[in-house]
C-alpha cells in the first residue's frame, strides 16, 4: 500500500500517541493505528480535525508525491 499520510511521523515529532489522537477525534485506537500504518486513510473532515489538533497545516499530514 502506498504511503499517503504522515500522521505517525507528526505524532512522534510532537510526542503524542495514537491513543491520545483516538480519544481526541472519537475513534478507536485500532482505527488510528490503521491510519498510522497507511492501511486505511482518514476522510478529509477527520484529516482537517487532526491537523487542527496537532496545530499543523493539513498539507503537513500528506506525503508529497
């Protein structure tokens, strides 16, 4: 599967966990784990919510092709 997002890297840079993100966006830790491993992608509304929570531009969560 293609690497489409950088959620895992941004969480690591900010010393935040997938569990923390799951609690903030109201999703299961399993779902966030799938986002971090790029096996599933969050929808655009959720990606925007993640960007706001992490105080980054949404583009910072996407892999530049």
